[in-house]
C-alpha cells in the first residue's frame, strides 16, 4: 500500500510544492522532509533529491543519464582511448589547461585550438588516423591548431619547427644551427653561439 504524501507544515519558509512535476528523467513522488523529494527515475530507480538541485537542473536522473551520455559519446566515434584521441586530448590540454607542464609553450603564448576542433568528431574528420610514427604538427609554429595549419609529421620534422630553433644558411641551404654543427663536425651549440655573437656561420 502506497504511503500518503508527506506534506510540510504550511509555516515552512519558502516551501515550493513540486508535486506532479518532472525534472529531466525524474518524476516527483512525494515530499520527504528536509527540503527534499522522493523521485522516480524513468529507469525505475528511486532517488531522494534536494529541492534546490531539482529547480537548478543539477540532478535530472538517478545517475543513469550521465552513464547513457558517456556510452553514446564513446559509441558515436568509437575512438576513445585510441592514439588519435590521445593526440586530440593532449592538444586541448596544452592550449587550455594552465596546469600542464607544456602550457607555457602553447596556450601560455597565445596558441589556441580552433572552435571546430573542440569536437573530437570534427578533428577526426579533418585529420583522420595518424600514420605510424607521426604526430600532429603546425606548419606555422606561431599559428593555432586548425585544419589549414596542421599535418601529421615525424619527430624530426617537429624538431625543425621548434620556436627555439636558430636557423642559418650553409652553402645555400637553410637548416638549424644544430644541423650545421653536425655537418661541420663541431660541438653542438657552436653555430648558435657564433650567431649570437654576430660572427659568420663558418
């Protein structure tokens, strides 16, 4: 036998009668006191929820809604945990999370991820899976992560594109100072030091 609804004393301050209302997947069953309501979720589970959480849409299910949304997201692209998904997530962290150790080289100096690539689906549509041994690289090292400025590149190609590189010209070929050192058979850092001192490459 169903228990009678427990109604508050009429003098309770700011009481709001939610009987008969729905909030997301939750249907109000009855008031249980302490500014809370017993609700019935569409999945069949009961849950006691404070009035404030219901009115502010902070709780809209017994917990099944978040689980279903997560399953839907994973099923939609099926790539969560894959290498391309980790690359996408790392790209966002470097540009948006000030707590990451690389933030100062990316988001900290104004590098952004374009709005389109805030969605993994869009990123994957534009870039596809990275070939073995390659990862994401920006053509313009001072530019943003966006379709027209990104490609899959090797570690060696990325090293050539670092903002900290010093570029020189040797025998008509443009190269990094480190490459110049190797070609000329001298200690690493010699060419960069000569450039800083205003001396010629050789």
